C-alpha cells in the first residue's frame, strides 16, 4: 500500500536524539585515538553534550590530600580536567557533568567498580565532599565563564539504585549525598543546573517517587531528572564477551516514558527528563553492538524518542572504553558508534542519517520517518523490521510513499539514497569475512574503512501533479536515507546527449 504524505507538517523533529552522547571514563579523553574519534563524530553527527564517569576518580587527580606540619590538607588540581574540557569545547561539544566516583582519599570504604576501580562508597566527610564539589564547579566557572557553565547539566552520581555503583544501594545515603551536592553546586551559583538520580533500568517503581518526595519535603534544589535505559537480558558469558537476549525496541521507549509516568502529580512532574545512558545491551563486550541488526533495531527509538524525553544519550560514541578491561580485538562488541581507529559501525550511520533529516515532520510510521527542511528537500529515514528472537531477516521489505514537491515549477526530483544493511556499510561483516583478525594490518584497516561506507545510489524521479512516488525495497536489516530534492532544469538548449560520441544533430 502506498502512503500519501501530506504537504503540511504534523510536527517538528526535536534534537533530543543528539543532545548528548556517552563516553568512556573521562581520562581516556587524553588519548589520541579518543580525540580523533570524537572529532569525526562531531563533524558528521554533531552531539551537543558528552557525559562520562570518573570526573572525581583518581585518574583525573582532582582531589589530592596531603600532610603538612602534622595536618591533613587537600589540594584540588585541575590540569587534566582542563585539557579534557578545552578539547571538548574546541570540538563543539559541552560537558554533561557527572559528579563521581569517590576519590580514594575521601572514600569511606574500598568497594570499587570496573577494571579501572572507581570507588563507589559514600564520602567519609560530607563537608570535604561539598568542598570538592564547590572547588570543581567553581573552577569550571572561573575558567569557562558563568554564562557557559550555566548551560551544563550537573548530574549527581550514577545508578545509585545498584549495589555495584553505590554501596548497598542505600537510598537514604544517596539522598544525603544528593542534598549535600546540590547545595554545594548552588553555592557556586543559584542558576547552575543540578539533577539526578541517574537510575538504572532495573530500579523499582518506588525509587524515583521516594527521591521526589525527599527533595520536595526538604526543598532540595533539582533542575532535571535522569535515568538510564537498556533492553538486554542476563549475560551469557563466553571468553572475552557475552551474548544476551533482547526485548523489542519498544521496551526502550517505555523506559524513556517511565520518569514522567512515575512523577505525574509530584512537584518534579514539570522538570526536563534526560536519559543519560541508553543502548540495547548494558555490556561493552556484546557483538550485537557492531551489527547491521543493531542499527535497524534502534532506528524507531531514534525516530520516536524525542516525543518522550528531553534527551537520550547513546552509550557510547567510541570503543575507547575499558570498564571490563582492555579490548582484545578491534571488533569486540564495544558500545561505541566507532571502533578503535575510527571504523564506522552501522549504528554510526544511523546517527549520521538522522543528522541529514529536516526539522519538519511530514509523516511517521512503524518503519519510516518523513521530514522536510527549509529548502524543500525531503529526507526519508526507513528501516527494515528485526526479529529479536533470531528469525531469518526480512529481505525486500517495501516502503511506498507519495511525497509532495513544494516547487510548482519542478518537473523532476533528484533522489540520493544511502543505505547500510547486512550487505552494505557493514564493516563488522567484512571483518568476519577477513577471518576476524584481532589486530588488522594497515591494508586490512583500509579494507574495513571502505566496507564501512554506505551504499549510495541516485536517480531522477518524475514529478506528476506536484508529487513523486518513492518505492523503497529494503535489504536484510537495512536502514536507508532517501533524500528527494526538486530540480530546476538548467540544461542549455543546445545540449543533445545523443551527440556524446560525435553523432549528427537530430
């Protein structure tokens, strides 16, 4: 069945899909591979904010206690932090500040998380913690200016509902940490944005309402609410990786919607909601992240998530990431849109395609999103269905559209189509066909970069009664971007294609 797309927009496409992106721990930003990857992402996608763990962990060296004349003192050092934030701003991306984890010199215990041992215990002195927060935020204000830093969301901790990230998952202890931290941030400037609680997808439905009740009853400052979303089941471990079941992608959208559902009728109901991490799997070693399936799986989430929340941050932009250790192969199921050495994955192209969409939404459906920009260019994002139960991928899924052309003088329209699928723009598949080399040679890297390029084709479509008919037949797990632009024919009157080889004029 052909869908007739109306000329009048039905809505506007929000920037929620690219408002933020995740990163490995912040000190990784000092590495060349990381910086090269972020520069590429910013050129071709253009995220607004970036969020990662470890700002206050020992790797950045911010909290530096010492003894002098038999007295414990603390120096706050910001050399590494300055290098990182300077680099972010030069690339056009701002920090989405996550305050955590606990510096070892301030920690009340020894419990840690990840290979790099981020401490997840409460501070042994809330006064010293507040001093650290004030010093850090105050330094950022001094260096980058108050107007700039007022635009940076400041999030308190990460997934305190999980015992892996907060000692005993103690809600009362987190409430106290949040209160102390929020007031410390506001001590620097009342208009700075502070929020939380950055809950995991597994948080029970009572966690967020209890947090809302706490901050409301005690008049604790809060400017936004945050949580995370993942859709995978328990990890089935294999050496250097995992496999997991997946819920349908709709499960992610349901998680996006849950904060506003749970906060309805509370004093926090009006606040912005940020999904500060989302992905399919919560593991950085699940090969599903590298596949064409993954791009098609997430396409409806990117197309519709902005209707539910103010931002949803893909976790993460790059495979420069070490939560479970140093990766042993180029493709290893990392979270990133890019591998090490900047090989684009199919999901990277999904984001790059989103960047080509217009702001006017003309139509949307279960397998497509139709937009238009101010020049009259129509951009259609379409995706093939996926089966999370592992069924045979659908080949030839059809999306048939009748599109309006705004230029009344146009007789033809130019079609540019870019696609990734099992067969095209799929560097992971090429890597498998190369024998899965753990450390590809320079020649193999060149091959993978070429294989990562989307398939592109172009053509001319007739405009009839102000419309063009667009028929898209999608390959297995294909995500395609079809751009349709009205053509102004400027062919000179003497042009005759039949004379290319010197034939006589007709």
